[in-house]
C-alpha cells in the first residue's frame, strides 16, 4: 500500500489504469522520496518510445481519483522481477532514490 495525503492507494490499481494506455506495455507504481519528508507516487513503465508525461497524467485523471494519480512518470527498459517473476517495486524505489540523491 502507498499513502497519498493520508489516503491508502493500491499500487495494483494504479498499474492497471496505466497499462490500459495503448503505448504502455508494463507498469509499476511505488512511493519515492523526492526530498526529505516528501514522498510521491511514481509510475514506472515500459513502452517502445517515451510517452509524454502530460498525456499519461491526462489519461490517468479519467481513470483514477486525483489523489491516486502519480506525480512522477519514469520510462524504464525493463521492470525488475524476482526469481518467481514477482515485480520488485522496492528495487525500483531504491534505484530511483539513489540516482536522485535521496538514498
């Protein structure tokens, strides 16, 4: 579960809405720290080409409540998976936070 302004948000719900977009192949959602004390919902996705953030945000705004919509969209080549093919959201969060100086 993720927390958005005190509301509980299921990453599976966000991922399902994002994969409904024609250009998105796979998606993962998790909370990331953008600066000390501030966490936002981030959407990581795979797609053949980069999809405009504004387009994704507009698409999700018709499918999700405002507080459930990701504030950050990141295209990745592949989503990390474990030995049993389970999505590793923790790895996505750690990699993003390390790359952006929040680890």
